C-alpha cells in the first residue's frame, strides 16, 4: 500500500458497495520522509500492516490512524536483502533533480575536513531501473570524476570507515540506518526529501547545510523489524478471516 489515488478509490468503492469486505494494506517499503499521502481518510484500508514500531507511531500520532487499525509485523520484504547494501556506496535515486547542485554539494561533502569522509573506496550505484538513463549515466561519470580528483589531492590516510551517501528521495535511507550505518543525504529539495526531527523522532538528525543532512538510528528495528518470528502472508491473513 502506497496510498496511490487508485488504491484509495478501489478501497472506497469496495467499502461502499461490499460492506462485508475487509480491506488490508501493507507498507512493503517504508514511509517517505514527508508522509502526508498516508493520512487516514475515506478509502484508506480497514487494517494497515507495517514492519516497524517507528512507522506505526508516525501513522497513529501524526496521520490520524487509530492504533487498533495499524498492525506491526515482521518484515515480509526485507529478509537478508539489507546485507547486500554496501556502506561505501553512493546511491542514486529514480529521479534526478538539479544535477549541478548535486555535484556542488557532493564536492563540498568530500572536501569538508570536519566530516572526515573517506573518498578512497567510494563507488556509485545507479538506480536499477535507470541503467540506460543518460542523465543518470552523466551523473555517475561526474561523481566518479570528483572522487578521482579528490583522491589524487588527498594526503590524509584512508583508515577512516566509509559511510553511505544517498542522493535525492529514496527509502533506502531507512534500510541503511537499520544496518547501523551513519548515512549522509544530499537533497536538492530538502523540504520533501529529508527526514525532519518533528516527524522522525527515532532518528538522530544533523543538518550540515541547506542540502546535506546526516542521520543515525537511535534504536534498531524501529523502521524495519526483522526480529519477530517469521510468518508468511498467508499466516498473517488468517488473523483477519
């Protein structure tokens, strides 16, 4: 469930015309940084599954969901997937906005000595759906160029641990945080893309400048719970029949 208009419309139609049907939604990824589309309204599912107590808290406290309507379960999507996420990686989003600003802020991030970012082992991971996108390929090349130039000039020993850098809006921030990584985010539109302490109270958030933020998770499994007993979707659905 991603609160798309068509999902809201289908749920609304079912509840209006088939009152004996219970609709069930599952947030398979994570709430976006500014999750206004998830506000409870006519057409929202009768029950909503989420795999993190932190997400449930946001839904109940800020988005008007009744506590009994939100069920926190063990993740169905993330089993061993998170282990594949590398900490010395730069993650690109599906949409690229303002490439010039991204390049400028990325260069600032690497050159800021107080942040102690190790550029030596950094590499870029393009969005899997954008492997043929010219704008994405161009951004990859420009980022690699900056990394190579800084590495040539950098006299600091590379004993520091690398930390992931996320560009733009993507739920991968929470996935990386659940691996206990310190995560940097560069955003051309921070009001929509970045995590506000007014909403995300379980994340330590530090603002570097207008477009760069750094995050640490206060407690593990708050947004992606993988510790509860595993159940498949069929077993979970049995509780609602």
